[in-house]
C-alpha cells in the first residue's frame, strides 16, 4: 500500500467549508402549566395529601405523551422530596418544644385506696396466702434517666424490687437495695436523687431518695400521697429475730419476671447478713424476705453468680431488716430523718401491742 504524504503547504491551502447558519430549534411550551405548579406547591405542607394527589395524577397521566409524563413526574418527585424534608423538620420541632405527657406521675394512685393486710398474721401463712397478701406490698424500682428529646424522666433497662415499710397520711416509705439505684458504685452517696417506682399495674410514679445507709446495701424512698387515708406499718421483728432453718419467702422481679415468689430457708447468719436457699436472680435485689407471718426479715442484696464461679450453687444473701432501724447509720436527704423516725416509732408501738402470735 502506497503512503499518501500531505505537506504543510497543502494543508494551509485547504479551505474550510463555509459556516452554515445555526439551526433554530422550535421552542415548545411547558408540558406542565405554571398555574398547576402554583396550585400543587402548597401541598408540600401536607405530605399525606400530596402523596394521594401524586397517585391520582400518575394514574391519570398513563395516556399522555412521554414528554408530558416526564415533566409531571419530575414535578411530583420534587414536591414529594421537599414535603418530606419539611415534614421531618416539623416533627423534630414538635417533639422538641411541644409538652408531651410525662412517662411517670407524681404518686402511686393505686395505693391510695388499697386495703393493706394486718401484719404479722395470727397464724402461719401458706405460700398461696403470702402471694395474695404480700405481693401488693412489693414495688418495681427502676433508675431514671432524662430523655434528650423531651427532658422527661424515663425508665432505664435495669429493674430492682422495693418493699413498702409505711403508709400514712403524707405518703409511702419504701426500702430497697442501694445498688439498685446507684449501680456498682453504691458507696458514693447521691443525696436527693429520684427514681421511678411502679406497683402491680405497671404505672410509673416518681420517688425521692431520702436516706442511704452508710455501710449496708440499703436505701429509703419516699412517695408523696395524692389521696386516701389508709395506713400500714410493716413489722420488723426485734424481740424474735430470724434464725437458721426458718422458712422464708422472697418476692421480686428476677430477669424482669415481675412479682415472682420463691421459697427457701435461712441457711446461715453472720452479723447483719443472711444466707438463704430461696432462689434469687438479677431483679430480686431490694426485694423483701418475709417469714410465714408477714414479718420483714431481710432485704435481698446479692447472689454468687454461677457464671463467675462455676462451683457456686444457690448462694444468695440479704441484709437483716432490723439493721435499717438504726437512725445513726444513715445519711439523710430532705425529710428522710423524720420519715425513718416516724416508721421506727410506729413499728415499736406495733410490736408492743401485737402478741407474739401475730394479729388477724
């Protein structure tokens, strides 16, 4: 094949074709009239209505030319995107500034008109009697946390139990384990904090921490009363303290299974600590240990976890309830000293007036 060589002079002599005049494209009118755009624009404020209109228009456009369908589809897509952004911003502002109903109330209205059992019972109670009479005295205790959105107090994921000590005209005094509220660092006092509390109905109320024991895993809560005039005093035996081999009943919320009853015996006692065979699990902490007459013997505090120690078998511990009667061993907040003193006074009066066998 022969090569064709073109010199630079020949390139310069080459003339470009004369420029052709620009071809004018016909300008088509918009497929979507301006009045339609202005009519649909306000619908961005009402997303559900805009979605309904978009569906109707899409069905109605099925027979239109492609160019018209494309422009309508683009308009509707733009409006839906803008409406979604506007709606999202509106919801955020609504939750940020609107006053939402609180998760927890101020009191425990279901206790206000409740009929409390007379304790100690005159005769030993069966497990069925204990379940019917004493479960209504047990509460669900949950540390509270502030919602970042509403700033309301909300329950956390951990649960413990609490026991009603006294009901009077002013409110209700509960006892629980200190670590239920403070967590592992329960040795650090946090005076005046609040927790959430609920009874069998599951409706949350708020309770004030009014006292923390300095050395033992004990804590007192106070809930103001909204109505009613029924009274109650939980007996704590001092003349006849608990003894090894005695039958006990434990009520709590193991693993979130609320108001679970378990039974066992006192296996061993050492100082203020009771070791018992009644099964407990996380969620039982702070719950009561009753005898068969309804006396409060102890407050559940801990267990030996078999996962941490595979050789441990049903080793469960509680603090003797009579330890909470020593007012000098507590750090008080608010009216805590008066609340505990009032309870101790009524408990001592009850012990003097009730025979050793109990009351009906």
